[in-house]
C-alpha cells in the first residue's frame, strides 16, 4: 500500500476505486500494489475540491484499509461516528479492495484549519485507532507565507479526555488521541 497526494487530473490507477474522480486542487490517494509483480491492483482518490493529503495507512486483521490525512475542505462525518465537523484531519476506513468506503470522520478543533502535522498512526489488533501529531508555532515557522496550510496550526481546543496526561496547552504541543474500534468514541486524548 502507498498513499499521498496528487494534482494529476489523469491518475489512471483509481478508476475502479470508491472515488474514481479527481476532486480538485490536491487529492489524497491510496494504491494497493501486488508484492510479486508490483502492478497496481486497486486504488482510490480521497478528497474534496480543496487540498487533501493522506499521510499514513494501516490495515486491520481483516485487511480493511485505514488512512489518516489532512484536508482544507469539508468532509462529511459518517452518522454515528465520533468527530468534529469542519476539522482539518480525517480518518477513513475502506474495504480491502478500496472500492467501498466503510466510514469517514474528521477530528480536530472544528476551526476549518489544519491543526496538526500527523506524526504517527496505528490500528491495533483490537481495531482501536491511535493517531498523533504536532501543532503550533513550530509549524508556522517553516511556512514562508500565509499560503502554507499549516500556518494556523494549533493544539488549542483539540479534544482531550478527563484522564489526559497533559490537559493544558500553549497551542504548540504534541497531541495524542485514541478512538474505539468502531470510531464512535474518543477513548483518550491528551496534549
């Protein structure tokens, strides 16, 4: 499996995927590659009409495919799932052939901005979903202008739980979150 972002309007590998159409700006994508002959066996776009990028992929014990990415657009949260509308980080679960999106959620502050730069992602053998990232002033220092998507990055108001290891932030911190197996609940969140 590989993932990333593309500005290509003619990306042929996603024609049979859950989303076979390039949506505009930069779209996230996932490709499944045969380990023997290195042919692409499945692929899909994941995006909105704005910037979208996939940073991490994981599979569960049933070969379902999960991804963690960033979006500058608005993604719909699957009904019944935990999430914050209008947030800049998304998590998706696909079937093993990438032709069905099982669910989608967004996590973050709901500010319409990208809050964190993803640094790690894991789906446990019990299907719990772990994610982490860094947000804040350091991200804006690497941006040459206000056109950088991480310029307004912050950890302020990211969701935390009562048992958080660190419950306060100055806006420039590492963030860790855990969702339950069906992504209906935030099990843990901490700065």
